């Protein structure tokens, strides 16, 4: 059983957010960050059995900021 599962979260080009688990074939997307949290939990529960569930799910949100000069 893994203790921690890390997701890389990025803004989708068409809007909303995408989350990809590092080291696992888990991917999900949603319109808002709150909805994404629920979708990530659902995807993890579908991927792992009850005895394999990680104890912690970490969402690493990557966001680009552009400053024009």
C-alpha cells in the first residue's frame, strides 16, 4: 500500500482542470477545482482496491501566470 499518491493538476486549454497521477494510469478532469477533488477521489477508488488505497492524495496544482511588459 502506498502512503501518498501525487496528482499533477493543470488548467486545460479548453477550460477547467486536468489531473494526472504520477506513476499510475489515472487521469480525470473537471470544470472547477472543487469538482476535480471529487473526481480524483472517485478515480482513485476505482483504480485501487480497499486494501491498496493510499492514505494521502496530494494535488500539485501547476498554473502559468503571464506578465506583459
